[in-house]
């Protein structure tokens, strides 16, 4: 059989039985599967994993793949009558979970050859990942990371296309990093990734939930389900590791043997004074008391720093290594990034994130506080009036505009946001995001603060299925005539 471009599996039937259990249909041959795929667009491999997705069901492709010559099937369905007897068929409860375990085997369990940390939560994930990676590098570890914004794997830096890659891409990245001498990897793990088993089979040294709020209810349906998915990451933490939560662990988590569960609510950070480059702050946590010069102005970033510090302690980092790592850590692009004097671009696209950014900005704003924001289309509609209420409560002037409206009506989205704002006297609406930013900049004076929220590091805008270049930071520079 002509091989495709699948994943090199190199697994005997016995190997696969240890991962998947006994097949419900067993052919006399082959005794070895050299390649697998989940993608029916590829040429047939030895083994086809029929993954069930939200928009596509791999089970529908099984007849096509059998006709193309595959020798084994992994499916959540049992073999129908008339299935060729020369097939080996595994019936599994969850095809995504099975696939994740298979790719870990295919890439020789790369998570076992390095320290892997997992960071999830509603807000603050990317920042916490970068802070922890900075500490680990100061402590002498060759460290990589994968975030929503960017990734560093095997010494190579690149932009990311999603928060957490698919299970096969992730396993491949971890293997490349180990083979290049990598000793640590810090992963930003989305709720989608946990639910879809993209990180299943990767043992985590320690993990954390940075903060729990409202997001992705278009996918998870309820806040409770969303939070439960986030907290389930604790089951990947190895014995002796740390699992950090933003709330009381005794009330909010299941017991996990031999894993220390900490609550950020028991610890904290404090701003001592504001400086020209950020803040002088203190952190206290388990086995941690330190003061540092922190290169970020917002109090919520101290919470992220504390989270990174506690996870670093679990890896054996010293207090001095933690201090140095946090002090030299570089801010994540698009996270309260100051593009011009008093003008910041931030990724805040949830109610909690928007409130945190506006409250933090108010602390160092002696003039007017303005915010430009919108809400994404084809996503959780319930958060729109809530974000409107938050903007009305904390900002002196609000500019409502497009975020990524996608297939929805821009006007309808703005109306839903406006519905939560009451009678706020200073609200300007424009579906054209560039015009809204320009109008806000036109009003900007010395001592004012302008927050352009929602898109952060993003460099495109999606309207009615069309992606066009759009970078809030570059738009600000263009309006101000700043040359970079």
C-alpha cells in the first residue's frame, strides 16, 4: 500500500492493545502498524482514527478509508455488518482521547523527558506562561513555551495560530524540543484543548488555573461546565506536583492523590510604589517572600506573577531566581501594551479582563479614562451587556465599535453591548474600528489614559467571512504618524 503523509506510529498490535484495549475485530495480519492518520484527505495509512468533531464526524469517512486500503480502525462505533474480515477494529469510548494517547506513543512520550507545566484560566494565561518561562530560564533550564500569541520550541520562535495545538502537533513539538536539548516546556492550555483531549497523556510537573470568569459559553454552554473543564487539568499533574487555583481548593476541587492543591486566595501581591518602569511590589506565597521591581503597571499582573512563582517553586527555583526571572520577563504583545504615551492596547475580551484592565488603568490615570472596545460575533452573546455595564462603570468615555463581528450584524452587537450601559452620557458608536480609534485619539490629552481593548496582538479582523489586515497597535501608530 502506498503510504500517505500520516503520523509514523511504529506500533505492534500488542502496543496498541496496551493503549486502546483489545480490538473487537481482529485480523490475522498485520501484526504491525507503521503509520496512522485522522484526516480522510490524506492518502491511506495503516490505521485510521475516526475523530468525532463539532463540524465533521470521522465515522462518516470510515467506508472511504476502508475502500482506500486502511488496515485498522479506531472508532467510537462498533464495526457494522459486512465489515471486511481483514480489518482490525478498536471500539473506544472517546476517539480524541485515544488519538492523544496514540500520538504520545508515536513520538516516544516526549513529556516524560522534560518538565512540562500547564497554565489554564479565563485571563492571564499567556502572561503567566512567559513569566514562568523567564524564571525557568534564569534557573538554568533550556525552556520553551506555547501560547496564544507565540511559541518557542527547540530554540526557534514563531507566531501561534491557536492557543493550544492539536494533539499530534503538540506531541511533535515536545519531541523536537527534547531532541534539541530542551529541559522544560510551559503550555498555555485552553478549555477547548482540555475538553478535546489535546494534552491528554502529557504528564504535568505542576499546573495552574490563573482566574475563572465567563468565556466560551458558545462552546461550553454554562459557566459551571466551563469552570469544571478548567479544573479537570489537575488530573494530569504528576504525584508530588502543585495545582494552583484562584479559589478555595477545599470547596472547589476533587481530591487528587499526592498533588498539593493551593489557593491563590491564601496568598497575594502588594504594590509598594509606582516607578518609572512599572511598580515596586511584594509577593508572598508558600515558601516565598520577596520584593521586586516589576516591569508591569497593573495589579492583576501581580496575581499572574505569583502564580508563576509558585509553580517555579515546585520545580526547585530559588527566591533569587524567581525575582530575577520576573524582573526581566518581557510583557506579552498586546497585553496592556503602551503604543504611545497613555495609549494602551490590550487583549481584554471577557468581562473580568475588561474590568481588571480598566480598574488598573484608573489607578495611574489622573485625567480621563477612555476605552474603545466591541465584542466578537458568533460567540457568547450573554457577556455583551455585562461588558457594557463594566465599561460604563469604570470609563469616563466609551467608544463602541467592531471587534471581529464575523457573520453577525455589527449594529446588533453594539446594541446588545449598549443594553447594559444604562444612561452613560459619553458613549460614541462606530462600527468602523479605525474610525473609533481615531476619534478616541483625537480626544486624548496629557494625563489621560486610552485603552483599546479586545484584539490585543491580533493582526486581522474578520467581517462576514473575510479576513482583512488589522492591528490595533499599527492603526494607532498610523493615526499618530509614528514611524517604527
